């Protein structure tokens, strides 16, 4: 769709939405606030493609923000959901599917000796940290600047993702008391964490981290960083919590902990575990998880937790991911895209950084390598906005925010990647024209 074409139906829906929904969207980054312009409304999706309500097709690199690792409407997932929905959508009672998916998660992620299913990544992280406080009998938790762990009050401190792109370092409505026990360190900076442990040697319950950051854009842990977190937490008696809501099953079948061979005490999952249906999970050491009600005194519950739609779609997805060659293919396509984007930018005389880990990738408009939030924050948001719209008008749907990740699926093939690189050449030319 060219710049001269109008998105008539999208424009009509956008006008209605703004009168009915706060900001016109049900999750802030969808509103295009950080890139300008009006959002497009999607009608359907299949494989690596999105189709908007005006009939245009886009090669999709959002993938519903991560879960569509098999592509949209994958036949195995559709079949599983179709069979499940015919048996009823929720029972409020135990099902075989809950047992099967918990066993499969444990098989793939052995550190998760016991698993509790929830309904979102936010539920997973806030429950895991409540559990960490209960287990250690300590109050303080440490997070890293630029890492986003859901919208629980006590975690909306120096968060990345939509919070950063909207210019909201924190959020109104969060009482000071809610964040009084939340401490922040810098990602890839072990001394900043050690300083907190020295200040509160017996007060920190847990350190939570995105082991591969996705919510400041894709950022890989420096060599020794995750190992250092493990050592410090063990030394000071705190629990190490990996928020793998985004990186889980993305950067490797067993997540970042498998890719980097570092074992956390608790892990939070989401996205892919539900195969595109809302879901979350947290789990870890058996002695810690034994504190969760009804086994123990730490209360957490959810009517829709482990519902048969989510478990059916999740099982189909995880089983497909376990087949031979899946992750080699994802890595190959992702690396091909990263190389092509770097070359296209260089040919246009535009300086960028492309961070790629597994099937996660981000284009940063900066001449400084991005290793954490301080360097991510140097990016030129205006240039990213021009690039985003240049890609969109050429039929490529990249994230509508600088500080988000692109996600490659098993349905993207070489033709899709090459078409994306060709579009990027034009989009980088657009950027080069900026004064």
C-alpha cells in the first residue's frame, strides 16, 4: 500500500475506537504514538502475513508480540483449538491438558520442577515475586532498568517497552509505598547489583531479569553477566528469577537458560506457552513451589488458569517446536535478516545497530552498541519512525516503537526475508533524506 492510498476502513474504525476505548487501543504501543500516524486494523492473519481491513497484506514481524513462533493460524494449532472449543471453553475444574503441558514444560525447561499456570505474563511475574518474598521472608526485589515485567504496581519502576516509548518513566496511580521495596540495577552491570546486595545483605528476596532483554529492544547478556547474577544471588540468599515471558522458547527451545546454561530458581513464561491464546506460567524448584496454595500458605488463584483452549494450543505449539531442525531454521532466517538490514543501511549511509538473538531482532538507530537501557536511550526515535512507516508502506509490519523486538517465525522463508530486505533499502533511503 503506497502513501497515496487511504486506509478507509481502518480510519473509520480508528475514529470509533477513540470514542470507546482509552486512546483507541487496548494496549498502548498499538496506538503508534512513538512513530506517528494512525494504527491499521487487522482483519486476519495466516503464516507470516497480516491482512488489514482494507485488504492490504503485510509481512509480519510482530507475531502478536512473540507467541506466533509457528506463524499465524498454524494448522496444528487450529486443529487443536477447534477440537478443544467443541468440548467447552472452560470448566473451573482440573483437566488432563494442564497435567500434560506442565509435564512438557518441565521436560523442556528442567529447572521448572513444578509449574503453576496463570493467564498472563504479568500474573506470572507478580506471583513469582510474591512467592520469592514468602520463601525468603524478605521484602525487597531487584529489577533492571529498561526491563519490563508486566504492569503490577511494584514493577512499574524504570520499565522499558511501552512505558519508555510513551515517555512515562513510572505510572500515575502507583503509590510510593508500592515501589518502596523495589530496587533497580543496570543490565550488564554486575557492580550495580553487587552494590545493592552490600547495602541490603539480608533484605533482598529476589532478582528478576529478562535474561535476553526484549523490552528495551533486543539486548543480549554480556559474557559472564547471567553467571554473575547466579553467583550473587546464591551468595546473599536471594532467589534468581528469569522472566522468560519473551525469551522462553524464542532464543532456544529451553529458553535463555538453556542457551546460556544458567539455572534460575524460578522462571516466568508466557506468550508461546499458549500458542497465541492468553496464558502465563511460573515455576521452579520443588521446595519453593511447595509454598504455593493449596500446598502451602502463599495464595494465588485464577478462574481461567489452565483453561482447555490455552493448554490445547500450547501443547500443539510446544510439540511442533520440539521437531528436529526448527531452531536451526529460525536462527538461519533471523541471521539472514540481520545481515541484510545492516547492509541495506550501510548502502544508504545510515548508521544503525542490529541486535539479534535467536528469533528476536531489533534495529536501533544509533552509532553506539546497545548493551542496556542507557545506550538504548540514545537511539533516534524520529529516524525509527520514518523507517517504520517506510517499511509499512512497502508491506512490512515492524514494531511501531523503537524499543520493541521483531519476531521471526518458522513460516518466514527466504523469499519473505529477501522481500523485507528489499523494502528496507527503500526505507533506509527515506531515513537518509532526513536533515
